[in-house]
């Protein structure tokens, strides 16, 4: 697994069973070795780890699970429905989601996140998986009422702290395409789905968006959320787990909008 720390990326070296510091080129270096090495035991995130983002953009796809589209009364699109989240929305594992006042219901959405490993543009579907440097876990927090009234999703998805992101990046394996995603709200399971229920698979997503914009190493693609989304309130705890070749997890707490005096607490 990769982890991002203040001095750069680290990689969990299986043979040595320890974290090894690397440069950003580690994504490309280990890309071809990832298959077959993704079966190691769970490891803990090192202290001082940062959210797993080192790219230029965070791209997200909406309505990529049929049952999720149905639960909100939406049709499944004919091609991926893209939006983006700003890097300023990111918080790390163990952080606090700030619930803004005056914007109504705030929902959780658990998602598998792809980390781009190599620069790519206009990639054919058949080659797209080779550009994945790793995978991680994230929550797409959403101001649901604002999403409806604005008609586009920039504000609804873009508040500060609206992208909790794991600090672990597991090497990519095609086995991740049938991993199981689970979200627990205050220890109660609220989302549970295999990733093979996606409408548009990993390769289709990368190919489609790369025909619009060049993807850079470290860019993130959030692959959509399954059914079971719902609102959170102050004091709630969210835990996202993705179980595949290894186990990825993320936990955050929620609290009401901060005051000016404690703006720098997170």
C-alpha cells in the first residue's frame, strides 16, 4: 500500500513488512508489479499520514449504480455523468465533517476511488486499467437540497470537509472491480454493495473522461455510490470499508458548522 506523508509517498514493502519512503514515481514503478502483490494482510496507516491526493483534480461520476439512481428518483444516464470536487473539500481519516447551517439535509455517499498512476489522454477502454496506480476509499458528502435547487452540483458537493479521504492507497488489481463496499452510520450498516454493480466500470470511466481532459498522476476518480445513502447530523460517526484484495477503511465524525473562533480546528 501507498501512503502520503508530508515528505512524500511511502510504500508498504511486503517482503520487509515495513513502510519504505519513495518518490512520486513509485506509482509507475510498482504499477506492473501490483497484480499478485495485493493479497498481503491488513496494515495500519502510519501516523502523520495525509489524505491520498497528490494530483491536480478530483473527478466524480454520478448515478453509477442503478439502485442509487432509483432511490433518488433519477434515470441512469446513457454515458457517465461527471462533476468535480475541489481539493479544499478534503479531510483525512479520523477528521471531522462540518455540517453547514442553513442548507438542509447533508448526505453521506461511500465510494471507491481510483488513483491515476500515469499521465493519459484519449485512452481506449482496452488500455485504461493500466493507468490506474492504486485505489483508495472516500466519502462524497452532499448538500442534497442545494443539489436540487442549484441544478448543478458544484456547491452541493464542494463545501470544506465534504471529501473525507483515506491515507492508504492499495496497489491496483482487477480483483478490486468485484470488491464489497460498506458504510456504517453509528455502527449500523447503511450501505452494502459489490462494486460489480456499477453501470460504468473502471475502464469505461477512465476512457470516457480522458477523451475530455488529460489525467495526471495522483488525480482521483470517484466511481459513484450504491444505494443506501442518507442524512447525517451533528455527533454522527461514519465508517467506510472496502473489502477486496486488501481492506481499505475510513472513519470520520460529524459536527455542526464551526464558529469563526474555531475555524482552524480541522
